[in-house]
């Protein structure tokens, strides 16, 4: 790993840059102060003391202080000794008050910012503060401490530079993160056409490399899945073809024999015909499931729940009489479904329940509703679903062998059923109830049929 492209290297560079920036600001401050003093734009910190010392003898030996001998760089106040009145001053109002207190009180604390010289009749207090000042009197009054202002300005500039660097680094991080997020979303969407952008930091390169490996594994997984699906589709196509040819031959010969036989034998031929029709239904279910995951064509219509249950009972009564139908829906409740398709879906669940239930027990079909859903609950009296069946019950060709009494089938019914229910915006759930019997819940949302039909018209 190259150290120069790591986060730590970038942080060290940033700290060095900030250090140099701070040093540069400090040097500019020092250069400004030295240049200002050399150009007599600024006064050195000890300049008032030097100027004051030059006029000391003249002030002390005079009867009255001549203000003309006072250099313009000095801030002063002149007092009458007898009246203690301030005669003349160029101090600011604040410093004038300080001068009055210092004149009246000779303590060291009050005089800490003043130099005092006494003539015979007057006293002069010269103000100093041992800091760089403007040479111009007016500027000195407005900006009595230029060093503070210069420091504030320098700190402001440095803070602006600091914020700019932080924002710059933040933008870099956001850009790098966006690259990772974009690739992650592509992987999540199983997009195989992923372009892996260049990233700046080694740490991000490691993550991008891991994502690239993950993408390669995803591509291989999808390719294997496609191969398995295609192989399954091909095998099932061959199976359907191989079954339908002899089935057609058998059906034709049975119909021919049925014509030639007496009425007493026709009942036997009817059983054979029904069995052939059952095999044909299984074949049709495989076709309906559509191994390429295409939608099953639906023709939805409004139908009352009680009318739907009447049609459903006709179908399921042909399978067994051991079925109890209980309708707890409100009178006039309307379904908006493909009636024939949904009957086949529910019929498959009931058939599974019948096969799992002993002959002396009954399968319950309970229909009820609440504010948001209409529920079909099918309860058998069998041994309940296994853990594996609860997870894989609706997978293609999955079966449970135990508990079957007749009508062996091939794991097609619940797969087809779940597909139909999903196309009606519903869901199916397999579970075991408190009695450890199998229970299947089919739940459809209660919706406005006119609204759904309008949406379908728009999509068409």
C-alpha cells in the first residue's frame, strides 16, 4: 500500500499546510509591524517613553508648560496644580478620566500607564501602554490598539482558510463515498454492467476492490442461476412434450373404446377419463406457472363473496364432502378478481388440506374480513407442516410425502397458487395453529374495484 495515498498521509499534509499558513500569517503580521515602524506609520511600543524623556528638562525647569514642545506622537493631559483643573489634553474621553484619577491619586497602580512631570505651576501626564500604536493622532483615537485589530483580522483570515480546507476535504470524501454508493447500488440491483471508477485513497481502493470481487461473484452466481433456470425450463419442456404425446394417444383410444362398450362399462371409462383430465390439469399448471416468470393473464371482475363461495363449493365438493365453509364477511362484500383463476388457486390449497386430513375429519374454509383485508383461511386436521415445508411450501416441485392419502401430485399447486395471489396484490402464509394442524392464510387487500379497473385501463 502506498503511504502517500492514504488517509494518514493526507492528514499529515493538511496539518503541515495549516502550520505553514499560520506561520505565513504570523510573518505577515511581523512584516506589517516592522514596515509600519520604518515608514513612521506606526510607533514602537517604547516610543512614547523616549519622546517624553526628551522634553523632561524643559518641562521641569519651566513655570508653565508650553504645549508646543510636546511631540505630536504623545498623548497627554496638562493640569493646574492649584485648581487641579485639566487645562489641555489630546486624550480620548476614556483616558481623560484615567488621567484625572491618576493626577488626584499618586499611587503606583493609578500611575501605571502615565509618565508625570511637574513644572512650577502645572503638571503633565503623558499616556503610554507599551504597545504598537498609529503615529497619526486621529487614527490612534479611533484604533487605540492596532495590534489587537491586526490579530483579529489575521485570525479571521486563518479561520477562513481552515474552513475552506475542511470543506475541500469534505467534498473529496463525499465524492469518494458517492463512487462507493453508486457501485453498491449497482450490485444491489444486480446490474452486470458496472464501471468501477478510480478512487483517491488506498482505503477506498481496498473497499472498491472488495466490491469488484463481489460483483464478479454476483455475475458468476447470476450466470449459474440463468443456466439452472434454462436447464430446468428445457427439462420441463421435454417432460411436457413426452407426457402429452402418449396422453393424447391414451385419451383417443379410451374415447374410442367408450363408444364401443356397453353402458355398464362406461363408469369405468369415466374414472379413467377423469384421471387423464387430472394429469392434463397438472400439465396445464406447469404451463400456467410459466417458468420464465411471465405474468399469468388475468380477467378481473366484480363478484360478491357469497357468489364466489358458491362457485368454489361446486369445485371442492367434487373432491370431497368433508369440507366446512364458513362465511363471516359482511353482506354485499365485493371481490374484484379473476374468478376462475382464483377458484383454481384456492382449490389447490383445499386439495392439499384434504390430502393431509384423515377421512373422518373435515377441512375448514373460513372467510372473514376486517377494515383493510379479506381473508381466506384453510385449516386441515393433519399433522401440520414441517419446518422445511413452512419455508419451501410454495417452491416449484416441493412436496411432503407423509400424510398423503390419494391423488399424488408433484409440487405444482402452491407455486401456481402463490403466483395468482400475488397478481391479486395479496399474500399467502403457511403456518401451524394451536392444535398443530396445518393452516394456510390467503389475504387480499380491500380496494375500490372502480379504481383498480381504471388503473388497468391506463396501463392498457
